[in-house]
C-alpha cells in the first residue's frame, strides 16, 4: 500500500509539472517533449513493472505525437503573415458583440502599425463611424448607396481610410455615390449574413441602396465552421433543409456539445489531428459557405431590394493548374460554379492584378491588397455597377 501511495504521489507530481509546462511552453511540440522526459523520469522513479511500463508507454506516445505533429507542420503551408507584428492604439478598438462575436467600436480612431523586424510595413489610421462602419467619403444627400460587407480585404487592412476599396469606388464615381463599408478584419459569410439578419444595417432601409458588394477568399471556408482560434464568439450556422440556421456562437455550441469542443481543441493543438477527415470537413465547409452566400443574396433583396455582387480572389475555371491556394483548387472552382448556377453575379479580382509586380498589388509580409490594387478593383467595379 505504501508503494502504491508513493507511486501515485510521484505520478501526480509529474502530471502537475506537465500541466504547468503545457501552460507556459511556446507550443504543443515543446509540451510533447516535456511529456516524453517526464515519462522517462517515471520509468526511473516509479516502482513496479506495471507502473514503469505505463510510464514508458506514456513517453513513447508523447514522442510519437510530437514527431507526427512536427512532420505535419513541416509539410503544411506557412501561416499567412508569419513574423509580422501588428499593433493598435487604442488596443481595445474592437468590442464584444453578441451576434457577430466582435465588431469595430463606433466612433473609434485607430493608429494601426505593422513591423517586420526593423522594417515598418504600414503606419495608417482607421476611422470608425458612429454606425460602426469604416469611414468613407461623404456624398450628396439622397445619393445612390452601395453597401460593402467583407473581411480585412474589404475593410482595408494596412490602408488609410481613403485607400480602401469602398472609398476608392466612391472616388471613381466622382464622389456622387455613397459607399458604406460595413466590414471588419477576419469576418466571413456567417458574419455577413448575421449583420443583415440581426438588423445591424436596418438604418439603411428606405435609402437608395443599389447593390450589396461582398469579397470572398479561400480562408472563409474554414471560418464559417469556426476553425480559427479567434472565432469562438462568432455566429454559428447549421443547415436545416439546405437553409443556414443561426444557433448561437461557436463557444456556446462547444460547451453544450463537449465532444465537438474536444475535437476543436485537438484540431487547434495538433496539426495531424486537424488533418484527419480534412476532405470531409472541407466538403461540409463548402456546402455551408454556399448556403450562406445564397442567404446573403436573399437578405440583400429582402432588406434593401438590391442585388448582390460577389468579388472573389481565388482560382476559377480559367486559372492554370497549381494556383497558389491552401484549399484544393478543384473544390474552389466547383464552389464558384455553384454560385453562378444559383444566380449570384461574380467578379474576378485576380485577372486585374495578374502579371503585375507583387510589391505593387500586395502589402509586403502581409499579403493584403495595396491601395494600388484596390484602385484597379474599384475602377472595374464602377464600370460593372454604374457604367463607364
């Protein structure tokens, strides 16, 4: 009995060390290394063949998990914007929102700076209006209105207020139209839809809204299922006879469905776990993504009697094989085909910038469109929506 108590005490102590180490170490791979060392320590410290065999098995599993995760991490694409350090003043320019997860703080003025090593990548100002939208040029009373919803591409990350796509669209139209930029960094179609469903833009009702414009990119597929770590409070949708139905936040769902919560945690911590069933997960993402875009089109008509136009930055039927994307190219092409078949007007962004020097169209070390790239898109969009 004394030996069992001793072994239990040592095992408990080793587990406490592992828990503390996991909390402070920089990555799960370091935690796996610590777990292996503690398992080997258990082989030395514990008494009895059963206890020592268990400790050795624990060390072997930790080693295998760590090596497998390292291998998957090596072959996986490098994270977008790695090494870029972004700062905001004030830091609390985003506020918690029960419907959207978060949103820009109304009336805020933000100094946004990004550095890559000693290099300043951008140093710009974001101005948020009283309605919570990003500032755009003023327009005459009663001017035609164009509503823009999107993520950081539409918001204009790394750009000043007058350099964003909506602002440059207003300029291309000689400031005779009103452009409303209701976007926020890291949003996705689930937030686009929730903005309209929750009535956040109902203050535009009765105004001459001529079109709702969105911009989609491949990372939206993972966002609509809440796969990224910052999306816990974001709106979760599930399909009900093909129609997306709001169910609350991703965090609420995972707390009330513990197995789903554990799987999400494992996917976030271990790259090899996330790779299991990836194909099936991407198919579900594509189905939900398409349904949400269809819902957005319906809401644009119901709320503002306006058509939806979708800009897209991903490969289509005309793109050569091997187009740079983290998502299977054939799946992306199929999604676009599905949107077209369902009557959603699309406009390709890539043909407008292909062949141009990368530094002219993408912010260095960041990847978001430059002011020059947004100007090209704005000019084409003006021709598409208003005319030459």
